[in-house]
C-alpha cells in the first residue's frame, strides 16, 4: 500500500496594507507640498516683478526731481509708511527733510536742496528772496541761498532752510524758472527791499532785472504804485532807486548821466506838447535850443498793430511841430553809452551843438 505524499505549500506572508484613509492623507500631503512650492515660486516671482516695477517707478520719479521723492509720492506708488521706514533702515533711501527722501547715490547739490524744500512745503510754496534772485541770474545774488515763501498751511518744524510767509501772492508774481516754482523777478526785487537788503544789493537787483528783460522800470513803478502809502521802508528804498527827486525813471537818470558825461547841455524832462488845445505827446527829453526830442524805452517796445500805429502817429505829429525825434533803448543807454553820446553829439552839431572833443574823436 503506497504512502500518501503530503504536499506542503508555503505562502509568503502578505505585507500589511496601509489603511485607505492614511494613503489618501499621504497623497493629499504630497499634493499640498507640490502646490505650496508652486505657489511660493509664483508669489516669489510676482513679488520680484513688483519690486522691480516699484524700483523703476521710484527711480524714474526721482530722476526728474534731483534724485528726490516725497512720502506722499511713495504712498501713491503703493509703498506704505512702514515700508518706507524699512527702506530708510536698509539704506535704500535717506531722509533729508520732513517727508522727503533721497535715493541712494543721489548727489547733494544746491538744486537738490531747492527741490527738497518745494517737496517738503507742498504745492503752495515757491523759491523766493535770495534763492529766487540766484535762479533769475540777478547780480550780486547769493548762489547758496535756500529760501522759500508759502501762503497757507503750517510749516513743518526743524526745517533745514528758511521759510517766509506771505498773506497774498498774486498769480502775476509766480513763474517757473529752470523747472522750479519761484517768485517773479519783480516780486523778488520788492521782497529783497522789504526784507531790509542793503541799498546797493537792491539797486543791483533792479538793474540786472531790467537788463535781462525780466522786468522794466514801468513794471516796477506800477507795482510800487500799489504799495505806496503802506509805510514800509522797503517801498521807499525802491521808490528812491526807481525815481529821483524830479520824478525821473531809473533809465532816464542813466540817460541824464550819459548827457553830462558827454558834455552835452542838460535837456528838459517830461515836456508836454499841445496843438490847437489838443494834447499831442509827453516826451522824455527836449533839447530846446536844438528842437530835438529824445525818447528812452526800458521795455521791449510796442508790438501790437494798434500800438505801432499810435507810435507812428505820435512821431509824425511831433515832426509836424518842427521837432527831430530820436529813440534809444535800455541796452543803448546802459551798454552802448559811449556810442550813444558820440552819435547824439554828431546829430546836434549841425544844429549848433558842441563839437567833438579830441578824446571823442
């Protein structure tokens, strides 16, 4: 009887399987980590792009403002006050005045100081006094002065520049010079005089303002007429410089000095001519013995057709009265005085005027 063979089958133990909830959780964790890394890369890229754009915007803005930006301007670009403080701590920008920052590497110049003052004081501020005189190029002005005038608001404390307050500034007193808001040359002259500047300083400012055609004796006189009677010492100083005891303008005084230095007889001034009980003209100078009229003009002359027609009619009527009329400009009297003296002597000589001296010849 055969023996029964017993086959023994060995089976490997099956590994224990991770419970389904755990597997699901692991898959979710791996997906979350992947999503987080992707999101972080996106955020980092977006943040870098934003920083680059903000940097470019700030740099472009500062390039037009002598390397300066103001706190309100930064806020308009989305840079919070806390971020501004962080940028200052990191040395990216430097505070040089209340609410005004200079970007790193910006040169420290006089123009930057003027810009800083305008940014700090706001829209209702202008470069004024000696600083405005320097901008206009007036003679003997302080090229290092940093002065401003404001009309409203309270000035911030501890300012690194001088600030004056004016109750009223007319639009005609305001100009833009080389990119800076500033007071006009006429207003600047009166500001200097009313602030107590020396007589020689105010006289130099008036002369250069007229010479540079930034103002004229007529404009200064009109402005002075609105200030007469105020009792302010500066008004008297300007009046003395513009008019002498005989009521002559500054240009007329220059011409009288030219006449005296040229050895010519002194003419009568501000002579009125009438014809048939009708006013014809008031002339600046009249050489009676020669029947010669001289007119001096401190401005740019009349340019409109109506003004030119009036001037021509006035000149013709004076010639009808037997007068010879000569005209000289500010530049003629102040820059070419020798030539004017020589030509005037030559014009008067045929009429019985003095002959040329050996020196003049």
